[in-house]
C-alpha cells in the first residue's frame, strides 16, 4: 500500500454537487434556486429574524439589558440544609460537606458547591458545623446546643476595573504619602 493508493472507505465520501454547470449536470439554468425573487439572486440573503415585513420578535419585546436578561449565570447557588437535619449526626462530631453526602443530605456535586445552613427545626446535640454561610437563627441554635460554627472561606477575586472614585482615592493616598 502506498500513499497514491489510499482511498476513503466506500460510501463515506459523497461527491460534491456541481451547481450551475449547464444542462447536462441536471442542475443547470436556475441551479436549484427556483425562479426569480430575492433568494434567486446572488447575495440575496434574508436575515434570520426577518418576519415577512412584520416587526421582528426582537423589536417587539421590551429592551432589557444584560447577558441573557437574567442574573442566573453570575448568582451564587447555595445548597440549603436545615438545622433539624443535623440531628442525624452523633454528638460532638464534625459536620463537613462530605459528611452531608454520606448521610444523604446533599449530593456529591452539591458538596463541591456552596452550602448554607438555615435555622428551621431544633438541634439537641453539640456539633462542629462547617459551611459557607449560616443564617442568624441557625448560628444561635447550634451554639445554644453547645456546638460551634465554622465558616468555609470562599475565594474572592479582586475587581479588575477601577471606578473613578477609586482612582481619586488612590491619588489622594499617594499625594499624602509623599
């Protein structure tokens, strides 16, 4: 076998349709474009949002700024766990996100995300609870039962764009430091 003998597998390559190459090709004259009209002309494209002369959908809807008109991609989604669910753990134990998965209180994917503890129900045993956020009532109930609350730190990225008032503040600080 040599490079000159290589061929694609039979049936895998379809020959290109030669359009507008005379009557013998089977696609001569109008070349499959029908008869006259905008779409028969060269460069005669119609915008995909064109609605037959009627106002297009994007013009009819209200103008709302923002990507996708919602905050969903930029919003932090928390997995909610209530204090009453923590009664499944033994007294004095540490409750981490992976422990919540072991007790079927959260999925594996949710344990890798953000977790918030809310204060619905009562807790009757001292626990050390690790989560990203706690409601005020949940914090009170856990501490009242003799437990402790540990906040898992989240990575905070510094803002890249400087606002005008930030520039003025840094200029004042530099001027005062000299």
